[in-house]
C-alpha cells in the first residue's frame, strides 16, 4: 500500500521547492560606480565623493577625459566601462553629463546620475541648449577664453566666483590655475544617443550654479523623468562643496537601479 503520509509530505516539499525556484529574486544593489568629470577640470575633484562611496563599500573608478573632442571623451569613458566586471552607475558632472548621455547606452550601465550636468537629446548639443536659458557666465563677456587653436578655458580671475563660489578661496584659485584646456568642439557636437530615454536617472540641481542655469538643469531632468534633488546655494562645484549630498544621491541610484 501507498504510505499516504509520506506521499503528502513529499508533495508539500516538492511544491515548496518549485515555488521557491519560480519566485522573483530581489535585485542586489549595484556596487560599481564610474565618475565622469566636466570641462576644464579633471577627476581629482571627485576625491571626497570617492572617499565616501568607497567607505560605504562601493567599487569606484574615475574617468580622466582628454577633453580634446567629444568622441575622444566618449571613447575614454567607454574604455573604463568595458573594464568593469558588473553593472555600473554612471555619474557625470557638467559637460560630463553629455558624455554619459551618449555612452550610457553601454550594456553595463544600470543607471545615470547627473550632477549639475547637461543632458541633451539625440541631435542636440549643450551649446545650443545653453543659449535658450543662458547662465550667469554666458552673460559675462570674456568669461570664457579661446586659444588660437580652438581650446577654451575660464578666465582665471573669475573662476573662483563663477565655477566654485562655495569652495575655499585658495582651493578655487588653485583649480583656476590647474584648468585642462578643453576643445571648443566638445560643446557643439550633436549627440547620437540619449541614454536617459532607456535608463533610469537621478540628478542634482545646484541652486546657485553660474555655469549652467539652474532652470536649464531642472528642465533637463524633468524631461528625462529623473529623480531630482535640489541643493540650495550650491555652486557649479557642488560635487566638491557638498560631497555627502552627492554621494547620497549616487548611493540611492545604486540601491534602486535594476542591474
């Protein structure tokens, strides 16, 4: 005879195993972050954000863009993405926002974070978009200088107020002297991809940004349906002056983006 007790017990165990196998697993948080700087600066400005993220257990890599052309900067970022082992949260500041928008369609990118950054659409470029809502710097004649061979930099005397008003004066003056001259072409190259159309995004608006009009930042992020945080009184260097707030937004993206 069939042992009914044993049969029932085996059936229950089999059903439990089947149910467990078919239940959806909760996605693990993304643990890899790639940071992309903007024009005229380098990756060292991310140091305080990097320290917070690494202390919290994230694997963080910084892209050092050559700033010689938009294509070169996209290639430099893609090269770093290719080296990552798992899904990535891709973060861009300022012009770096255009770069992550273009390269963010990379299959390893799980989410985008814009820090006082541009976020153009396909066929757009940040120079033309900036003219729609000019920043304080765009209204200052001579604030942006151009070399005879087409490379740009910010007026060194104006840099502390224009780019980094909420940083210690000595630090801002050093950064003014350490600028990486940036090809003027990077600002006028139209995008061929817009990753925010297919990837979730998070963003920070710098409330006192003089380099990018805060209203333009809000417009970008509303269009992209980004999870947006305002940092009142923050300059364009918000990633340096408010690293805890910036790191918190990046970590929120890492926890909520699906790999």
